[in-house]
């Protein structure tokens, strides 16, 4: 799957300021709209904007929110229609998972990841309560709509130096076996989802969400690399969130929250450009910090929320990587003409 490269300060010197401002504006918008999930706004603003490189790209800035809104609405409709027929709903969700990962395996286009994310969120929440699913769907649709307005404004206020958007090249992870690999990933994600449907509840959503991101990657090496990065990012993000919440116990003012959010956003976004870890580690860490801080503003106890998120991320990410690698080694036989993306690039360079 395509992963955005490290942002370059020569192309976008105000990248970190823009990301930090998105976190602050997101919290302001979420609180102003009296959303039951105020952290959803900064999370979506950052998630949709942090992947853009060089100049402003209208297709991504507007197409991303519109695609997410359409998927949430459609999948929510399907879950509502099949919720009273659990076997049918599970089959429908499994088909959506397969479609998502087949798109990723076949083309490398990350639009498949949006399908998987929306399917997990709507089905797991809907299985627990349709009312809760409606609240989540409404919050995310409003946040996505606001993102389509806020992201262009932030690029207008903090313009990049580059004059053309980055060109994204999508390529499949393997030359063959796309359907089999997609089926394995769909089965693994459905296994995690089924655990959430039947044993625990939607409060443990990170178990499946961590698996979603890991399963987007095509090879054993990238699966485990993504699992390690997710785990490290959650640990770092939780530590940053606890620092913010500790300061808030001393001065519990909204401006203190916004100021600390800007500082945390500026730190992690700067590290995306210059840190020793891959840039996605710092983006994930910022998302984890915002989610924990936002959860503490509603009802979650910060220390418990941090520990729970870390454990669920570890279980989902490492478990998904291990099970997928095991199943692929047992089911899929490597083909002589099937080369990895790294090998393909090396061959083309010669």
C-alpha cells in the first residue's frame, strides 16, 4: 500500500505549524458544536491532512472527506438493514473486508483502508447498539464535512513553498495471489471483529482498528514493521497525553488545553520531518495522544485509557501480523515471478 514519504522542509516549511493548528482547530470545532466525541474532529483533520505532501491537493482535501462520508453512510445503512440477521451481517462485513483488502493488494490504493475502517467502526458499534452507531456515524460525518472546509483554510493561512502537489504512485504489493491474500486478511480481521461482536464490546475497538492498519501491508516484513511502529507510537502518544493531562490538573482551563495541544502537535509534526523513526510513527503518536486527551474530557480515566489502548494495540497489531504471516506461509506458495516491491525497485534501477 502507498505510504506518504517523509515531508521535506524545502517543500513545506510550515507543515508542522499547519498540523498543530489542525489539532487545535479540531478541538475548538468539536467543543463548539457540543459533540459527544470532540476528539473525532482533530483526529480526522490530522488524519486527512497529514498524508498530503508538497502543494495543496484539492482531490485529497475534498475527495477524502467525501469518500469517508459516503462510506460511513452506506455501510451504516447496510448494518442497520442486517443487524437483526447476525449471520447475514457477518457475511456482509466479511465481503466488505475482502473488497477493501483486494483493492489494496491489487492496486495499492489506500481507499481500501477507508472501506475497512468504516466497516469495522459501523459493524462493531452497531452490534452493540444502533443508537451508539448513529452517534458515531453522525459525529464522524460532521467531522469529515468540517475537515473539507478547515483543511483548505489551513493551507491558505499556512501555504507550502511547493507549487505542485506530490504525485502518488500506487503499485500492488505482489505480482500474483491478490485474491488469496485479500481473503486471508479479511478472515483475520473478521476474527478480531467477531471477538468484539460476541465477547467484549465496542469500547475495545482498538483491537480491530490496530489490525486494520497492519493488514494493509503486503509482506511479512512490512506487516511486522507496521506492528512495531503502531506499538511504539501508542506508547509515546500515551506518555505525551499523560503529560498534557497532568498539566491540566494544575491549570484546568480551555486555553491551557489548546496551548498544550498545539505544542504536542508541533513536536510530533516536526519529528515527522526530522525524526529518526519513520514519519508515520509520529503521526500515529499524535493521534493516540489526542484520542486519550479527548477521551479524558468525556468520561475515560487517563491512566486506564492509556494502558488499555496500549494493550489493545499490541494485541491487535502483533496478533494480526503473526496470524496473517502464518496463514500465508501455509496457504500461499511463492511464485518464481512474484517479487516484492523492494526487489522490483532494485531491478528497475539496473
